[in-house]
C-alpha cells in the first residue's frame, strides 16, 4: 500500500522493534547502581541485549543443595528415589505350545535362538513419567476416557440462559417487570429469581457459633474431598499431537510380521462324473515378479466313499491334514497376484490327456446312457487306488485373479469406528499405514477391507506333461490376463469348485501356525482347523525375528534320464531326510499334505507317465532338527513305477540316487543345485561328501554330469543363510564351546589364528546383507555386546575385541538408520533399534557358559571389562605386558576402581573435548548415569542393578548419536570380580 493511501491511525503506530527497546533500556539503566542494588548484587557485566542461555535445572540442583530442613515443596525439588523401576514382563506367546524344539541335545545356534526368542522383556520404566507434560497416544486416549466419565456440571446461570433462549421476548419482559415491581431493590438477583415463591435455604445453625480455626480448616478439607474427581485437570482438553511441545514415543513390542491377510475357504468340488478321489492345492503367485509368494495349502474335498479307496495306503489322518480353509498373508499386495489351484489324481496307466478325456466328454445328464462306461471306469479307478494309491499324477489347474474379486465385489465403506481407530494409533502406526497406502496403492489392491465373495470356478485346464514348470505357469497366467487368451479356446475340464474369499477377522479361532502349533484362541482341539500359510515375500521384510522357526522347503524341478539305459519312464522321486547313512535313520520331519499323518519319513513327487525327462512342480516342507550335524543330508531316490501289473515285476524299481549334505563348514546349504545321479547305491561315509566328488567304483548317469535340478529354500530364524553372518556365529560358537581345531572351508581354526579370524569376521559384518542384519539384529547385538563386556580368553590370553565390536555396532546402526528411514519416528529414532533397547537389551551378567572342554585351567579373579579395555586380566595368565593401556583412551594407564573415578579420569583428559561424547551425556546432570549416581552416591550397586538400568544409557547412545564407522567411543561399565574354575577334563578337538 502506498504511503498516501495509508490511513491516519497507521501513521501514529509506534514501529520501534524490541531490539531497539532493549538497547535503550540498556543505555539508561545498564550501569545504574540503583538497579544493581535492587538486584542484590554487583553491577551486571552482561549487556541486556545479549541472549543468555537458560539455566540447566538439574545442574542448578546439583550445585545448590536443598536445605536440610524438610519443607512442604521439597518433593518438587528433589529427584524421586523410586522413579526408576525395572520390570520383567513375560513375553506374549500367540500359540498354546511354546514352539521351541523339545530335543534334549541342541546345537549352539538353536540354543542361542531359543534363549533370545523366549526370555522375558526387560524394561526400565519411570513411575512418575505419567505426571509429566510429554505427549503420547496413551496419555491422550486416557484423557479422553476420563472426560467421558465426568458428571455434567450444571450452573444456575447456564439454566437461565437456556430458559431465555426457549422463551419469547415478551415472556422475558413480563417476568423481568414483575420481578422489579415485587422487590424493593431492583437488583440483578431479584430480576431473575422469584424470591417470594422460592423455597427457603437450609438454616446454618452453626453460623454464629465460635469454632476453632483448626476445626474449620479440617471441616472445609473434608467437604472439598466429597464428590471430588480423582483427576484435578480432567476437564482440560486432551493434548493434540501436532501441537505437543514434548513427545514420548514408546516403541512397539517386537512381534512376528504379518502382511494383509485373506481367508480362503474351500467349500466343495464336484465333477460331472465321480470315479476316483481328486486332491487339490492352493498357492499364491506374483506374475510380474515371477515368484511363488506362499507355500502350498493342500485340501481334500472327496466324499467318504472316495476316501475309503485309499485307506490301505494311509493311516488314520491327523486333524491338521483335514483343514479346508487357509489364511494367506500379503506383505506387498499388487494387481499381479493369482491364486493358483492345482488338482491331482491317483496314478494310473495312460498319459494325462487319456486320463482327462472322460471328465471332458461325459456329462452327468448322460449317466444312464453311459452307465456301462462309468461302471468300467469306477472299477479301474478302484484297482489303481488299491495298487498305486501312494502315487499321484498331474490332472488339471486353474487360477483366480485376486484383483478381480476386489473390483467386482467392491471395497467396504470405512465407518466411523475405522477412522477413529486410525486416529487412535500411535505416530509410528499412522505413519506406517500411510506409507503402505502410498507404496502399494491401497485403492487398487488392498486385500484388507474388501467384501467377502463366494466364487464358483467351473473351468479347469488340463495339465500338459511337458509344461509343468513354474516358468510355463507364469506364461499361462500372463496369457489369462489378455482378452484373447489362448487358454480360453481350449476345451476345459468341467468341474464346480466353490470357494469363499474374505478378509481375515481380527481374532480368528481354530488356527494352526505354519509349524502346526495351535494359535490362540483355540477353544476346542477337536474342531477342524484353519491353517496359516507361510508367506515368501517378494521384497525384503525388515523385521527382526521374534519366534523360533526352522523350516526347509525342497523343490525338485527337472530330471534328464534320456541317456539312462533300461526301462526308465514312469519316474517318481522319493525324498528322505536322513540323520545318517543307515536306511533306518530317516527322520519323520516331512509335513503331510491332506488326509494323512502330520509328519512322514518319506514323500514322493507326482509321476508323469512315459517320460524319461520329467518336470516337477512339487513342494516338500520339512522341519529342520534342533541338532544339525554334518551327517544330516537329503537323500533322493529315483524309482521307475510299474503302472501295469505284471508277474515278477516289482512295483518300484530304483534307478538312481543322489543327495545333498545339509551342513558344510558350519553353514546350512541352500539354493539351486544341479546334481549328478548315481546308478549304484552310495558307498559308506557318503553323507559328508557332495555327489560332485568322483567316488571310485561308482557308476553315474550321463558320465557324472548334472542331470537333476532341485532348489532348497530355508525359512529359518536360526540359520542366517548369509556367508558373513554364518561365519561370525560359527566362530562365536567355536569359541564358546572351545572346539579346537575346527575346519572352516580352507582354514583350520586353532588357538593361534582364532584371534585374527574373529576380528576379521566382526569387521566383515558391515558387508552382510541388510535384511539378514535386521532380521537377526537381536542375536548379533547380543553377541557383540558380549564380546565387549567379556573379552574371550584364548590360550591364556585375553583377546581384545572391544573396539572392533563397538565399530561393528556403530556401522550396523548407521546402516539401519540410512537405509530404513521410513521406520523412523518424529524424533528420527529407528523403531527397530528403539524396541531392541527398550525390550530386549540387557548386559550379560555372567560369562558365557563354559562347556566341559579344553579351556586352559587357571584360577584368580576375572574382572568385568570396559569397552576395549584389557586391564582386567587374571594374575595367573603371566602376560608379557606389565603396563595395561586402554585402547579406547590411551591416557588411562590404570584400572579405575569405580565408574565415577573412571568418568573423572576421562573428562579430565588433557585438552580433549568430550562435550559431545556419549559418556558426558550419560553422566551430565539429568543424564541416566547422573540419575543412578544420585540414587547410589557410593556407586556400590551390583552388576545386576547396573545392567538393568543400562538400556537408558545405550538408548541415548544408539538413538541420539552419529559416529563415523571407525570412531572408537568410550564406555563406562562397572568392574566385577568373580571366581572361575576351568573344567578338569578336556574333550579332544574335532578331527580334520
């Protein structure tokens, strides 16, 4: 606005800024002795125009000790001594059974996993934190709940206002004039109340009675307490998260990961003719990623008569194999996901086309016309079931495009309760939900809130013997999405499969986990269960393992026996999980499919009739034993199945053998394998060798070339399947059990080279895959902290790994922060690390259990080490170095006697700026160590107390500090002495 157009009053506004006012006051009164006299001190040397830092409240309290006389407000000044509270909270288990292996003998990996996944949460809680002004979702919700229970306050003035609003103006004037005429004083009260007609108040009989002041105060105090609400500020509105000045985000409890879940119920399966049992399976496939994203779910919808044809080949079926409904999980929903349904039948003589022909030609309406043919087919079916009932052959398949279900049924409207639940969620939960909607397109492919649908699938496509692989399936699925699909022009196998697809309710009943554990709630164990189907996510899932899971999946893919001599055409592959080389050492760890036992010792692939180079689509699911050794292996035996009954011709004729050793150099072997097949039985001691080794006197198919392709996949919270993590854990376990010498690939580990190998392994953690680091983060951090607190002793020498372990922690934290920024809260804290610190972290309070092995015996105190400190050495070790030096601080040449003494030496180091270090922040006024020091002035608390309070210090370090990867930081932990006695017996080391 131009100056000429400015209004008159605007010219008179004083536009002097605050800085000019301060300067003017400073010039007039800055050096005034009267002002200094009023302040009660010498003249101020600090100009009033300079900004002064606010007073640190806790620092002021430390320097100004309160008076010895207790006053009424002393509790507001002193820090409460009972504020810190260590809570051991039992970990929630979502299953009736604990889910841990029952084997008495467990290897070190399983033992560590069981301990991590079953121990209680340890939380350091502040009892009076609820009285602070900080915001969290729980506080706001509690405030709203309190306001709901408050009685409605009604005041006389509000009643008068309501009455006036309800009555007309004329009534108000009439009532007011009447009141003014009838009362001698035209007061405000007389204009409202009709004093003549109103009821008299109660007489105050004690009004003129002389009463002591103390008695009056006591009476008033009792009257104030009557009908008083427990919360003084309950009427104050609940704080808004966006306007909160102080926030407190409590990390979420670590839990098992689940994506969006859908429930699929198989209701019925009917064909035009019923002549033999038919078996089905379901699985999810992502066409775009060309990946199978779930394990198989097997179902049996046959009638009791059809099931009776196979009773000779199966024992009483377990209730878990009678499931007809399944829960699928989808972490990354997309419009490219198909539900693939495959059907199998009992093996019979003839190829797939011949076996499908009756189902494609005969109709139910022509039953009388084709009565003789149907009877003949039924008799043949019964004969094949009796003789070949344990074998299957491919039959037909179809697929359901899941996004079509959502588009056809529509999305459920989100009601007020849903939106309210979104508002009630924590900041982390709402951010994650928003991120999921943005990343996957919730409107397009969300499977969490669509309307339930019942589908009737009528068309199935017959399987083709030479197109059974997953690659062929992806081509078929991509073709189904086109309007002019080639599959639509094929003659289908007519059937009616009714299935129901719906979102999973909040707490489904009668569910079984992928390990066949009963998921709560499970009121009746006799009810037919619903199976939870394990997901194989398309992308990485950065969620730490919290439950014990140790599963193995085997996928035979193809076999080439074209050069194999003899009658080898109807080939079945038998899988066995062997604990040794004796045939009786097959373990019952293979999960059953449908209408069978829970576990079996052997399983067969489907047979493709008259094909010497068959393709397979089978999935075998196995439970990995708790004590996995080098002798455990997968044994594949290839059989020729005689479909036509002949004299002197066995049903099964073995035509080949191959195997996969599961443990090699301390690692579980997984991945793709192209194995040679032996014509002869494997020789003794074959299990520790791979079939690639040319064993003398053995005959191989196709001159020892790889002819059998198979994939082995592990879903395990025990075995990392990362080479760097596997080596790290293997070395840790070798060190804990002291099993020297130990062969690790081409290196033989001894006491001489263990130091360098372990340091190298700790340093190589930075190149491990991020997903493996995250999912095993609890175990990795526990082991690294253990190396810091208790340096290992090898051959009588303490191995200093504190600096390397600390740098590994820093690098790991840095990688998680940089790569998982979507998992951070409003403070920039990563919720994965925060939850570890808040619930999982604990300082080891005792040295790792020492087995009855060859640790060098010595006596004397073992001291509790600080970070990278080698000063706590047993006297009996006779180490050559007489002067102990700390690697974390070379200025320290002696072992401090207490944490306070150590801190004083660290802070007092020559000219070193420690103002931003973790130690100073921990020991600064208000820091966690300062709190502990005030509570324990003599620093005499035991290690257990220090360990239970330590998460607060580590939390402030991990969450609020940024370090370069190789910057050694200083730790302060209490030194403790304990007696240690080495075992007297030594076990010989592993033979190489």
